[in-house]
């Protein structure tokens, strides 16, 4: 399985662990757990690992806080 994951990561460098899991199922008919794929990708030291999401401060009205905008543009 490691060789197949490595092959898919080289072929599709922008794919994350979830897409790699889908490709394993489609191309190789393998039913694998997404957690196992993620763990193996980390072991293989692939650059395709989970990324943290960035959340911006937004009011209940859907607008940015003024202090956040001022802090960004004062610098």
C-alpha cells in the first residue's frame, strides 16, 4: 500500500489524503481508512498532509472587525 500511495502522491502532488484515499479505491479497488492513508503519508514524509484552516474574525453581520482591518493596514 505504501508504494501505491507514493505513486499517487508523485502523480498528483496537489492531492491531499482524502483524494488519495478515493484514488486508491477507484484505481486499485482498495477499501482503506482515511486515517490510515494520512498516517502513511506522514510516514512517507509526503508534503501532502493536513493543513490548518485560517479563520478571519467576522461579525454576526458578516463584516470584518474594524480593529482587525486597521491592524492590517497600519503596518
